[in-house]
């Protein structure tokens, strides 16, 4: 017996734009101190599933990429906007991201994790990527905007995506955008899990392998000694003075 597919596999930009906008209506807290970060991690650690996203100040120069400025972690009631550009990547945050018992759900999670490892080496665990699991419900779209449109029937605004995420103060539009992006991932996952799969398969967590940059190798001790010995035998270059020409005597 085949399972009827509830969600459309694709959606056009025009259809997405015609949908009502979705917005997070819960509490938003901006985190930019170590104490606030520890309190946020303590609260988030009490939940089994949280929404996840990151933001980076856009670069308009070819080949130039900025580091992650903001990480958003959200429950259904509260979202934390953690300003990594203004504080250290704390150990409590690292433990949260490495905890396999706390599921972190987002879109294009692997790319976010790789960007975070530029700030601190983490062994990310418990991450679920909506882009990876959506095909189990017959969905072919990858962007968070279209996943929300197909699954929730609501549009996620992307108007603030290219704004300055390292600004001294966030605008209300930035706060709403950042919180919604993390929170809506929770909503999409919940809607998917309450619907029968078209292509049943276990939900796999994201694994990201980050290659360490090779360190320059030091020459071995015998080689060092040999090079030093060779240098000591070298004589300094001295410019020779030209010999005066001998004058020949003429006999009269």
C-alpha cells in the first residue's frame, strides 16, 4: 500500500511570495557577555530539540569571507541571539553543540558547522539538517524559505540576510529575522515528523569532518647539524685586489 504524498515536491518563487509571512512571537534575548551565555546554555540544555542557525556579515569582495558573527539557538518559546563577534566562544556553548542528546535542527547545517570551526574547534554532535531529511517526505527544495512554504504554508522573509551582523546595535527587523530563522526550523521538523514519510528512512545526524591545516615540518637533528656544519666550512667571499702591472725596463 502506497503512502499518499502530502507535501508538494517543489514550489515557485511566485507561489512562495504570495504566502503569508511567518514570524517568531516568543521572547528574544541578545547574548554578548559570558554570564549571559552561561545562563542561555543552561536553559537550552534542558530541552531535547532546539532550532539552530548562524549569520555572517556579508562580504562584497571576491574571495573574502567573514567569520560567523551570530549564532541563533531557539526553543518554541525563547530564542537566544549569541553575538560571537563581541565575545569569546565559551566552553559552555561548545559543550552544548557537542552534546548528542540535544538535537540541533537547521538548514545547510554542515556549512554552518564548518564556519564555526574557524572560531573554535568543535566536535559537533546531534545536528539534523532539514535539507537532508526533506526528501523522505518527497520534498525536493533545499532553501529554508521554500521548505517553510511547502511544509508550513508560510513564507520566511529574507530581507535582512545581507544586513550588517556585526553592527553595534541590531534593528528590530534584524532581531525578528534572526530569531525566526532558528525557530522556524523547529516548526518544520515538528510538521514533518507528524506526517507519514513517502520514502521511509531513519533520520541521520550531520557529520562534518574538518581537515586540519598541515603544519610545516622541522628538519631532523642530523640534517640540522649537517646544514650547520656546511655553513661553518664556507669561507667569506673576499674580493681580490688587482695586482699592479710590472713595468719592464728598457735598455738604452
